[in-house]
């Protein structure tokens, strides 16, 4: 059996003459473990074990299934912008009130990001991994049924609650199973977001213009048909039977979510994160999971409970077994802690967000970045389709052509994500400079779009905006979990997303009020918010860019 040194880590295990696994004495004196806490030492052994696997079959399954969570996020975020004109025409609400549907969705996302982000560190990755998609699929399948605006708003919020946990949970899970030298794949997860946008836009292109009120939603005089509640009885109006396109879109998206849940829960057997199990004191279960993953990948795990015992007995570990204190990662001793001690352990986890001045500065700047990133792209995502539709009507571009253009624009987010992942390995650029450049160019493109209006320029500038939006978010979402240790990782990502989602509730409301007065007003509002992100990223400490994850 090959030892871990041969598999890419320092000497940890070996074989005795009778073939049994024994500990190397080097585990005590390993210089890489100098100054680490007990939990961090165990996490390092897990990292070395997973590094020895490389990108095995299990890791690729995790990558693609978590990527589908990213896809679902943008399936719905894009869909509401695409169906809003048809909804407004049928139900008769005003342009100013149209912001309610985006705010309802974002309120659900906000609650979901916070609740699932915190729960994933408490109940574990396994339950959250499946429940978020199940909730989104159940309420998503119901979303096309109501014929009143309030019913749609309620269901939209519940869909958002399920979807909201996907990004913080999926990035956390992916990071904890990836080899350390494949962390650029965290940014690559975001490639599923433009895929989700393209899928949503493609389905909308097939359904919405074809099954709209009248011919393309127009009456015989070329004017938009009004809602039946706004015309006299017997007059032509936009009713449910003649406006099924947006419902077909939402039913289809709900069915896609259900398929993803089936793949996650039935087809694939997800193993709980070993690092979650370690900081919960469940060392034996963590070892069992590592052996199960190794078996799935056609390998044999070299991590045993004896290795963890050697670490526990080693008195250089901060909070080791000899201190008598129950700490994170203290194995059986942690499980036997009193209720009061367990509360202290939980509080100890949350203190990690502000463990020192540099970490406190990082946490606050990440929160502000998420706030204004979501501010910018929530306005862009919810209102750019409507703004583009309005501008195209001014230059006699049809609704069907506009929906076709959506697909062209959003497919260009895929190379944006690829470039963001590439930045991980580019000297002198990396994560920080990649985010600075992409956020600045995203903001510039929003300002430029406010000044032009031809079909070619509308497509070109929107491609530029979405390209750099995808690049920026790919790096940001991929890097955020890297900056925090596993005991607080889900919470850190969830709270950051919570602040972002909170701002995304307000921004569409302000944006739609501006849109009622000026087509270009929301563009300036979104662009200004994105430039705040640029300043925050430039102010972050470089120490946490690409550091080892525990």
C-alpha cells in the first residue's frame, strides 16, 4: 500500500512487516502542522487523502451535481425577468408594481441564503444538499397555476427560499471534496449559471412569444391587449387561455428542478463532508466516509482512527486532548461535552468570522462586496430584458427577435466563467486582480448601454456586460468559501449571500420606479453599485487570496 507521502502528502502512514497500517513518527514532527489547532491538523490529513485521489469519479459527480444547483439559481432569476411583460399584460398590474415579483423572489432567496447557510454548518451538508432542490421543485411546479398576482408572489417567495441556499451550500460542498490543486473548479461551477440563463431564455423563446395574447400579444390595431380586468365585458382582452406561454415556461423549470432532485437523492449517494464530521467530533464517521469515497474512486484510503489518536495525544496541538477542554475537532471528548460546553463550541465557531483584525476586515469587505454585487446584477437581471425589449420596440425589432437575442447575449457568459477560472493560475493576476478588472468592466458596460440604441450595439454591449458579470461572480463565489475554515464556511457564505440578497430585495423596487420615469435610470444605478465592489475588492488583504483551506 502506498503511503501518503508518495500520494502527494508528507509521511503519515506506513506498513508494518505484518501488513498492518502504522503511524509514522513523522506525524509528530511534521513542520506543516506546526502551530495548527487539533481540528486543522485533522483537516490537513483529510486534504492530503483527497489530494491523493486527484479528480476521481466521486469528485466529478459532486462537481456536476453542485453545478446543477448553480444552474437552478439562474434558471429562475432569468425567468422572472422574461415572463414579467406577459404577467403584467394578463394581470394588469403597473410597471411600478412589477418590482414586487423580483422582490418577492429575492426575499425568499435572502431567507434561504441565511437559513440554509447557517443550517449547513449545524445539520450537515447532506440534508441541505437535497432539501433545497426539493423545496424549489415542489413550489416551482405550482408556480404557473395561479391566476392572481398575490398567489404568484407567495409561491415565488417559497421557490426563492429553496433556491437561495444553493450557492453557499454547493460551493462549500465542492471545496470540501476537491483536491487542493483543483480549486479553480470552484470558479468553474459558475459556468452552470449562464447555462441556466441560456436554458431559461431558450425555453422562453419557444413558449412565450408563441403562446401570448393575440398575435405576439397585440390586438388588430397593433396595440397590446389589456388585462380582462381593465376592459369592458365582451371586449378583446388578455386572458389565461390565450397567454399560456409564461406558464409553460415555469412548469418546465419546475420539472427540471425535480429531475435534479432525483439525480441528487436517488441516483447518487452523497457522503457527508469529512470536515463537517471532524469539527462535530465524529472522527470515526469521517474515516468511514473517506474509505467510502476511496472505494467509489477505485482506491484504498490510508487514514485511520489511530492517526487521529496520534494527533489527539500530541501536546503541541492547540486545545489538544491533554488540555481537558472540549474544542472543535476533539473527537469523542467533544461528543461527551456538557450542554454548556457545546454552546461554547458553537460560539467559538462564529467568532472565527472576526478572529483577528485582518479576518474582521476581510469579512466586512466581503459583505459589502456581496451587497453591491447583488444590487448591480439584480437590477441588470430583472430589468435588462425589459429595457432591451423597450429599446428594441423603439427601433422596430420584434418580440421574437428580442427573445432570440437574449439567448445570444447570455451564452457569452460561458467564456466569461472560463476566463474567471483561468485567472486562478495567472501570475500577478489571480483572484483579486481578476475580480477588480471584471467588476470595473461590468460597471462600464452598464453605463455605455445607457447611451446607445441600435440592434447591433444593444446586443454587443449586453454581451460585454454579461461576460464580465459572469467572470466576476465566478471568481467571487469560488473564492469566498476558500477564505474561511470548514467550521464556519457554510455560515460565512450564507451570511454573505444573505446581505447580497437583502440588497437585491430593495434594488428592483428602486429600479422599477426609475424605469417608469427613465429607461436608462436603472442602468446608472446598477453600474454605480458595481463600482463599489471594485473598490472593496481592491481593499481586501491579499493574505486570504488562495490560502490553504481547512
